[in-house]
């Protein structure tokens, strides 16, 4: 039998000890499944949480609106292209919580009032759940989602610190009569957007959403004293989103914008026609001979470089050939608009030692065969 005084002492120690909270499971990060009930209908969507997310800080938010090819009900297809794809390639560039709702097949447009309500409801839910920063909340979308960006920016003024419409517009293809209101229609959008920073991306050869839509909005915002950038890509058709979301400046530009700072912004505009590839540099033909040879990775020939007259050619491992053009004496590119760069490196004695291959996804080193 336990002595009575000893039992009392043990109980006193037990109740005096501070309660230890149950260990909390670490928060999952990456692409997470969520759902929301709108007008009695459950909608599935996704939210991206950066790996270093923590509940102690306020986090910048992005609402991303997908294109027509990603409509559905499972809440998954909208993370396959555009911003979600760019995040997978370079998560270090995107320290944002990204909310990605989905338009169901029964609805065709982000410009439908109930779909805009869906988008805002998902943003509100994730802002609350993951400590989103309302002063750093941004809106972007591509194609169908680009139209949604303009519409939500108009209907929800003073909500976003910046907007980024990608190959979108306000003259809906399913409402052709809108073009009759060309001289008056942009005014409603411009009035609501005010000096909210806008960065428009569009392909110069877009056959789906006419580049004129982007031009009209840029000119209207500029004329009203807005804060607008317009980057048009030469040689690019509808799919400008790969280039837009791969632009390293974009996430840095977003983070520099704050909702509270908009009243103090001054009018600013920028219009750039981005060339398909750089203007080739002038280099010595002697380099062509220096660079010629086989370049290997672990003993396997990856690229063969050879000179044909005044052209430098590359043949890959399956025999496909393409010309290389100089961006500088050391760095060369393909004349296709590809982001790939081949940089010839030298050893301590000045001899060509290999090629540093870089694209938007990764880099490799191919050693020159001796």
C-alpha cells in the first residue's frame, strides 16, 4: 500500500506541472486540395503553400485564373500550365500563397458573376486559413482567365495591389456586340482600376485573343494616368503564358506593389516589343573553329558543333541539326525563340573545355572531347 503522504505528494506534483500541449503535425506545403460551397454547390480547387510557410508571418497572396482548356470539376487541371507550372520549375522565385479555383464545364467564363464570386470566395478562405496579407494580394490569369482578371479588377476595386492579365481582354468572343462599344467600354474598367499597377502580357501573333485588346487597354490606362506596363512578344501566338510567368522580374515586381501604396503612385507607362531572340552579335570566325568538336556528358556525345562556311551548326544525339547564333563571344542561342543558351567555357590555359547548357529549367555541363 502506498503511504498516504507519499500519494498526496505525487498528486500535487502531477497537478502542479504545466500542461503539455499535444504535438501538432507540421503543415503540409505544396499544392493542396480544398473545396468551397457556393450557392449550394461544392467546388474543388487548389492552393499552393511555399515550403517555408509558417503561421507567424503574413504572406503575399496570388489569385490565379486558368484558361478554357483547364475547366473541370475535379479541381486539378488548372495547375497544369501557366503560373502553377512556373512555380514547379522555380519555387524559389514564388514566395506566395497561390489560390487556384476552377471553372466547371457547366460554366464557360470567369466573367460570369457566380464564377467571380467563386474566385473571391476561395481567395477569402485561403487568406484566412494561411494568414494572407491583404496589403500584398495580387490577381493574374491567362486567356479565359485573362478576361476574368479585367472583370474582377473592375467589379472588386481596391482589393488587389497589382493585376497581371496574360493574353486576355474585355471584348469577349462570346459577346461580339461589345466591339460596338469600343469608344466607351474601357472607361468602366479604367475607372475601377485607377492607378493599380498593371502588367499586360500578349503575343504579337495571337490568333485567339487579338493583340488589339491589349493595345486598347494599355492606351486607355495610359491616357487616364494609370500605372501600366505592356509587354508584347514578337513571334509568339496565343501561348504567351510560358514566357510571362518565366520572366524573373514578374514575382519581384509583384512583391514591390502594396495596396496601401496605390494612392501615392504617380502615372507611369511602359510599352515593350520583346524580340523573338536577341540581335546576333558580331564575333570572329576564328571562334567557330575553336568551338567545333564533340561535347559529352559522362562519355556520351550530347552535341556536336561544326562550322559550315560562316555558320556555326549544332547536331544533337539523334541527328537533328540547327544553327547557333552568337549573343556574345561566349554565349550562343538557337534562332527559334527558345530560352536555351549555350556558353562555351575555357580552362586555365584558355582552351575551350566545354559547354554550359542552360534553359529555364536547369543547367548542365558538357565536356569537350579531346
